[in-house]
């Protein structure tokens, strides 16, 4: 069984818009705990699976129906009034970041988040991680910087990828996880 890391499209939506009290790092201005912040629940994306400009992963009803019908596990869904959801995998796995660094990365000295991180072509799980189940969706502990937030990476099993392809979940781009 081979797990995969997903790459997804940016949807341009800002779920934290209008929230003037978002906790941010005083040094790099990244959100410090976006999951506890009030979000705009009216936003709607035209994609099955996408990332907002502030680092939230959004899915539509098609995605949620497939998740429920296929017996996938590992995610919580926050419903939006637009009929879409913010998706949050519960299991957090560690990448072997040292093997993935390509130079030029920067971390904020105050909050410890990356403020610059080059995209990677291959992802490496830490040797201590347990295997990813074929029906599981997990996420990375490592977060990469985005416009107004950071994003984690989705890790999926073989069957999840197969069902995504069969059901034409748009904009799912797997990359090998070594």
C-alpha cells in the first residue's frame, strides 16, 4: 500500500474576512490558532477540494458524500452555510522535514512557523510513523506558508485515491510519499 500527498487548488476565498480579532504572530503576521477563530460560513468555492487564502481546506457536498459512502475515516467536517465544509483530518503525521528541505526555507523566530518553504516533489514520512490505512485521510504536522495563513498537507491511502479518480474529484494531484 502506497500513501499519497495531495496537492490542491487555491480558491481565493478568505474565511477569516471580517474577523478583526484574529490572533496573529507579532513578528510574521501568520495566524497563531486559526481553528479557534470565527470564520465566514457563507463562502463558496467552485472546486471539489481546495484551499482558502487563509489556509482552510474546503470541500463540497460531492466530496462529503463520497467520503461518507466509501467508508473513509479520519476527518471532521465543519459545515458552512454555503453547503460546503471545512475539512480537518484528526490524525497528524510527521514528515522527515530534513530530507525534504531544498534550501531557502525560513522560520519565524517568534512563533516557529515557516514563513518561506519551497514546494517539494517528494514527501518523506518520519520513520516512526505508523502506516496510512487504504481508507484513511490524515494530515501533516508540518505546515507550509500561504498568503494569510499556513496549510498542512493531506496524506491519503490507496483506496481513497482510487475513489477520488473514479468519481472525478477535481484538482486532486497525488505525489508519492516515500
